[in-house]
C-alpha cells in the first residue's frame, strides 16, 4: 500500500494491520471486484450490440434510471433479478462456476 496521505488513508492502513479486519476487507474487495467485472461485461455487450441504455432498459423491462445508475455508480450493487433481466436482454446466459481453488465438486 502506498504512503497514506489523508487521515482516512492512515486510518485504513492502521486498521488493515488487524488480521480479522484484513480478512473482512479482502472478502469485501473480492465481492466488489466480481460485481464490477459483471457490470463491465454487461456494458461491453450493450455497446457491442449498439444499444442505448434506454433501449436496454426497455428490452429488460427495467426503468431507464436503473440502467443509468447501474452503469454509472461507483459501487453498484444490483439485485440478481436485475442482472438476470439484463443478461436476457443482452442475449447472455448467467452461470455460476466453481472457483478454481474450490474443493467441492
């Protein structure tokens, strides 16, 4: 982590020295990264299909402001229902796959 410049950065740096806090931070960061990745894939597909956000909303049966907020929010947190509706409208299939490190088969 780079040198902390602000009080918030120093606070975070100090908190992350606690092992339990660091585990929780890493878990939250992983969830956020996964959501961001899904949103990027959906938006790339929307662009590839040359759909406006309003047209995507219409096709997915969602309000236009939901789509605008989803693709412009810094930390989107869409519902699974929203993601499935968007995937369907973008002719994508949503699937869940085991992690490469998963022991369960």
